C-alpha cells in the first residue's frame, strides 16, 4: 500500500520505476506464501 502511494504522489520517474518493481516482486512473494500456506495447512 505504501509503495502504491509513490505512483500517485511522485513526479520522479526513478521512484515510479522502483515502486512498480517493488509491487511486482512483493506480489509474487505474497502469492508464493499463500501457496505454501494452502499446501501446508
């Protein structure tokens, strides 16, 4: 959620690119953890 604020509030292209990368990677990590949870419990 915090990284998404950068997309709205930042005028710096570098910060926007970093934000996009962070959201993508963290979404992948969350998905992986959800899969582990479903398979273990």
